[in-house]
C-alpha cells in the first residue's frame, strides 16, 4: 500500500533585505577626459540582491543610457524621470536606476557613460536579499525649507535607501545628516566644483509609511530620493500524482532555490538536497520521484 506524500510550501530560507556593498565615485568639473565613470571593485552577493544606482550630473543631456556592470546584469531600469535642479541649475540633474535581482560576486564593477570634462557623481548601493522595488519617491526642496522626503510605503520588512543631492555652490563644505533612524553610509561634500551627495539606509521590520529629513545646516536645498526594497515573495512548490510517481514543480523565474526532502519533520537538521536535475516544462522546473512506502516531505530553500 502506498503512503501519501506531504508537500510543504516554499517559505523556508527567506531572509529580510539589508544593505550590502556600497560606494560612490565622481569626477570634478573639468577634471576628466573619459567617456565613462566606474566604481571600484565591489564584493556583492552572488545572487538575489537589488542594485540601486543614483547619478548626479552637471550636464543633464548626458543622461542618454542606463548604467551597466561586469556581471551581465542588463538592462538597468530607470525609476521615474530625470530631474533637473529647478530653478537654480535646470541644465543639471539626477536620475535613479535599479536592477531588482542581480547576479553578483567579487570584483563587481558598475559603469556609467559620461561626457568629457563634466562633473558627475555616481552612488551604488546593494540591497542583499532584495528583489522588489516596493516604492520610490523623488522631490526637490529649496533652501530655507525642511529637507524632508516624500513618504514611501512598505508591506513588510524592507530596506530604505535615501539619496541626498545638494544644490549649493563650490565655496563651502556640504553636510547632510539624516534623522528617523537612518544611518549615513556614504557622502561627498568638500570644497570644489562637483555634484555633492549623501546616502543613508534604514532596515524596517514591519509594514508602514516612512520618510527622512536631512539636516544640511540651512545652507542649501536638495533633490531627495527615497526607495523601499523588499524581498521577493517565495515561490509555491506544487505537486501532482502521475501514476505511481510524484511530480514536483516550481517557476523557473523564482530565482535560486534548491529542492530538499526529509522523512521526519521533528528532526531539525534532517533536510537533504534532492539531487535529480529538474526538467523545464512550460516555464516550470519539474522533478519526478517514485512514491515509496515512507512519508516524504519537500521544501524549497533559497540558496
């Protein structure tokens, strides 16, 4: 007599998003003759991260194509529009790009095109265990007003990333300090002609509505971006009987998940990988196992 086989939903192994590798790079006005700008080598998660790239330029017409990287992630998607500094510097501006579920690893380099002698600054932030851009907002606040971002709304655990792009001139040192529990992770603000920036992040555990206010000492206005990144929903592991076989399947676009099995749920460390190579059928990864006289339990674990 054959014993029924229980199949578990694919909920195990999910981790909340959090900030990973991050950096910025820049050219001062008139300081470069190159047509690209690139980060230093980053050590990013091998898979499952979201990459955010926010760029500020002196020449707004140089926003002609999205950034690229050396890990084959393409295309980076622009979030929203390119925004000029109005009314102070309408010919200069910022833009935000994302790759929601990136391939990574050691030596990860992000590159953007530029024009000779332009001032340009590029911020790059990895959100580990990301996958979903849940919300994003842009606003510009002029000098003399509170540098408060618009609100973003989350539906669960998320990492919030805030970008500050000041509009002050080259004759003073720029500072930008975030509130509401945000942590400053990168900033560029000395004397000189360049695009000044600051980046801050905050992990939140619950659904809610969030914003950040920056303190720049009242010296300047700023463009403000705020982005909420959440983890991708876990795929559902499906099953059906085919004669005396059990057919297990899950979506091919679910990312990096491995099928595991155990015969005893009471033993914590009893899960073992299923070594069959999945067949691809109608956009589903599919594994067929013979039904035995012993109960088996299955799950998907994120790698």
